[in-house]
C-alpha cells in the first residue's frame, strides 16, 4: 500500500458483513479542478489522487460550502478524502500552523 492510500477497519455500519466490519479508504488528494457556473449559480469540484485518478466529482449549490472546500484544497496539506463517509480532512498538524507561516512570510 502506497503513501497515498490508507485503509482502516471499523466496527460500525455495515450490516451485510457478518463480522460487522467494513473498510474505509482514505485517499490522499494531490490535485483538483474547480469551477463556478455564473449562469446556473452552481459549482463543481473534482479531486484527484497521485495517479491522476478521479476520487470525487462533487456538485455544489451553496456558494459558502463551495468556497470552504476550495479553501481547504488551496491552503491545507496533506488533505485526505474518506470514500466511505465522504469527508475531506486534513492530516495532523500543529495548532496555529497557518498563523506562524504568515508571520514567517511563507
């Protein structure tokens, strides 16, 4: 298993599995494409892994939600996408990391 994929066992939620276990895939997001349709007032974000394979292609109707996701994609690293629960999350990082980088001129 490469660094761009992490699989975790869970004991919740899969009632078709006799052991009540399922696998969640956490995939490292390495690139993305975003667009906002000015006529229809909808956004789309496509996220890709290190092999340039599509992870998620999501349509947004809420401009604030679209902006929040784009902000994460622009400013956070590493970013992981959990395919089971459809969460986008950051990796572990120190509290206040962004503020320190701004003061250092990064």
